[in-house]
């Protein structure tokens, strides 16, 4: 798996600067006090003041720091050293007390001890991981007894469609993962589709919802809630999505699940 993660890391290291300059991430607004979290996770986790929170696959830490601004004691983890460097810089600039660790999620026990009241991850994270059972074991390892795990993710059903078709849904990709990850080459990213990048290659893994849920159950967690949503935080998920005033985008003419969430306890 190392070759796949090395390719992905090179791409994500390059995307950090592109994302930091994008309107999507709005770093100036964030530094000025904007919270990057969405209503789904805010309502699910409620008051986090005084709680310890571990954010897996945090990118450069906007959500991590947002939880910190809400009173949580936060730790963020990401495999991109460039992203973690920026996250630490943003923590210093915003005055939020936060720890950031650079490393692959699966290697986290080499770098971090302890347990947390909350383990959190969200939006486009799982496709970069190859093994849900091992991932769920990491979640369980860092969640204290009585603690809460929460994930909000893009619905795997929607990834079967051609995301570039201009006016209708056409099946293009498989729902269940084969023996090898899916390979992509692309310029730009969801934050800046027009950006030109050197590292155009990436590898991704498809994870049906049953695989994610069963992995968490197998790791000893109790599922407390499963949500599905006909809207998305990503307006580029399908070419003809339309943004709404509530900050979420929808697929006109189709009532389909664009995102899901899972809340679980240990």
C-alpha cells in the first residue's frame, strides 16, 4: 500500500497551497473568526466545551480549530506534512490551543497515547483509506469508554455516477471495491477546479456504507444513529448541483442520498 499512499501524499501536499488560497476555505474569514463546521456535525455533537476531541484526517485543521474555538481540547491528524505545518501556523495565528500530528491514520499508535471523549472525521476522508476494519480499530483505540465517534461523509452511492456529465446521472464507476484501488488523473480539486497541478495522479478506495458500519460494530462500537441527507457540502460532487441558501447543494430533479452520518459510542 505504501506506493499508493506516497502518490496521494504528494498530491495532497501540493493541494495545500491551492486550497489555502481558495474561496472554498476562506482562510481570511477563518482567521477573523469564521467557524468552518456544518450544522450536521454541530447538532450531532452538541456542546463540546471541556471535552477532548481527536480529528482524524484533518487536512490543515480548520474544522479541528473550529472545535477548539467551541471549547474542545483538540488534536488533529493528517498524513500531509505540508498540511500539518499550515495547521500549526493557523493555530498560532488564531490563538487556539491545538496539537497536530503528521502521520498515516493507521500509524497513529506510534505517535499518540491516551483516549478521547470524541473522535471525529468528515467529508471525503474514507476514500483515502484502504482498510475499514483497521480504521475502525483505530477509532475504538482512541475513544474512551462512554465516548462518542461521529463521521459525516459523502454517500458512496453517489460515487457510481459520472461527475462530469452536464445534465443527467449516468453510471460510470463501481460501487464495491475491486482488488486494486481506483486510479485517477486530474488537474485542480474540489476547492479550485481550474488549478493546474504537477501531481495529477491519485488512488482512491470505494467503501459501501455496510462496510463502514460493520467495521465500527466489529471494533466494539455501538451505533446510535445513522443519517442520510439529500444535500451536500460539496457543490462539485455532480456537475449540475445547485447551491442553496442554507450552505448545502442539491441535485435538482433527483431525491437521492448525497451524504450520510454515523454516530456511535464505546
